């Protein structure tokens, strides 16, 4: 049975404008984060390279989003990674984390400026201390799409991210990206892990900021 309504056009009428109050398992991600001891294993010509990296992540609450009756609350994110040895960007990534309260669906869209995008999915509920998302090359719903060169040289077959919170101000991730490297018999596990500490608080979504400014400038009725 298809789990979707017959009416695909009508949007929900009673949408709470407050994203931070409706992010479910993503609630604790909102804000700014930093870490200096991330570890990356990436593919190089001679042997896998292991590098320690510096990571900064911003998660900003966006206004509620609807696809007809489907309602998402979410965060826009930007990851910027450098290393102690070099200031040049080591890894860069943008996208959205979304949560659908009605079904518990968690989505991550990710775009990497080497010509690669993915849409990963998982499940979770408010209060969860851990959750996992996956994307698989060739899937039309939760898949991975890469440039012709990456398809030839570093075919990205799957992506998995596991997230675990440690209280309100720390969380860790582990990412496993499976690559088929041209000319190599064995798949390569491009592995990343890090523990991030909070350096900035969550801020309300744009609509809530507008509503707060309006409430301030409207004089109270006598
Ligand atoms: C913390 C996260 C990550 C870091 C620090 C990182 C870092 C790196 C580095 C340093 C390389 C080698 C680049 C080169 O030699 O030119 C690399 C290669 C690659 N990464 Fe990542 N990466 C991360 C996450 C990801 C994710 C999530 C994906 C895909 C879903 C991905 C896909 C690839 C691919 C396809 C390559 C091979 C292409 C190439 O070397 O030109 N990476 N990564």
C-alpha cells in the first residue's frame, strides 16, 4: 500500500511556525559547532591517507517547508574543514537536514563541490540520542549522483552517517562512504569521524524572528 494521501495538493492548515520547537531528533544540532581532532581516511595513489582535521559547522533553522500535505522542519548546514598544516579547504559541504514529524523520516541532502550530491534517509523521533542515515548509488529516492569523472575514477556506491549526542553541547558522527576506485579490486572505505563541541546557540528561524520583531514594534493595547 502506498503510504501517501489521495490529495497531494492541500497543505496542512495548522503549521506551527516555530522550527526550533519541532525539529524532533535534530533539535540539538541547531547552532554552531567546532572540533580540532577529526580523522579522515581518504584514497590516494600509493596508499590510504589518514589526516587529522579542523571542522566548523553551522546549522541554521529554516522556516517550515511543505510538499502539499507533507510537512518538514529543518536546518540548513555548512561544513568547512581545514587542517593544521594547510589553511586551504580540505572538505566543504552544504545541504539540509529535515525531519517529518508525521512519519519520523529524517533526510540529509548533501552537496560536495567535487561534483557530487546525495539524499540520505533514516528514521528518528524527538529525544533520540542516536540515529543513522544512508544513501545508495542507483536508488532513485535516496541516492547518490556524481560527475562522469567520479563515476569513472571514484564511483561512490554508498554513504552512511551515524550520529550520537552527548548531552546538549557535544555530538559525534561517523561517516562511511564506499568508493570503487578505478583499477582497484577491493572497495575503499572513505571514513570520517569527529566529535563536535558547541560554540554558538541555536537561533530562531526567519519567520519567528520576523514575528518577534513585529510583536516588539506593535504597541500593547491599553
Ligand atoms: C568529514 C568529511 C570528509 C572529509 C574531511 C573528506 C576529505 C577528502 C579528501 C581529503 C579526499 C582526497 C582528495 C584528493 O586527493 O583530491 C577525499 C576524496 C573523496 N571524497 Fe571525501 N571527505 C569527506 C566526506 C566525504 C563524503 C561524505 C563523500 C561522499 C558522499 C565524499 C566523497 C569523496 C570522493 C568521491 C572522493 C574521491 C575523489 C577524489 O579524490 O578526487 N567525501 N575526501
